[in-house]
């Protein structure tokens, strides 16, 4: 992943989905200044409306990824980080359905 930066200094926030040691990076769609990012807390620092909206978007992103993971666990014998990323990005997961 190369360094992306807007002319105003904003950078994209990526999330890492890791399952059984397999990491996959996925864009959250959220941008912020590097100094405003609180990586350990997985949020953006600040009390502005922009920071609040970005933090809400990050929380919604996490909830959506978690929901995709749970649905995949119910329907597939093996769930990988790549499979979760594919479904999250709107692509079909590869076949390997559980027997009904």
C-alpha cells in the first residue's frame, strides 16, 4: 500500500482484517490528518463534527465487517480474511458452502 495523501494533508484510514494469521487491508473510506489518528483506540481525535462523523463511519465500518464475518461463518466451512474482504467490497465469495 503506497502513501496516499490529499493536498490538504488528509490520508486514508485502512483496516486490517486478520483471520488465522492471514492479513488483508481494506479501505474504510475515511480520511484524516495523520496526527489526528488514534490507532490504539481505533478512532480519530477531536471534538469537531468532522471527527465525530468520521468516528461514526469507522464504527459502522467495523459493525459491517463483523456482520459479514458472522454470516460467512454460518454459511461456509472456512472463512478467510480474503473472503471477508471480498464480500465487504461487494464481490461474491468463492464457493465452499457448508452442507445443509
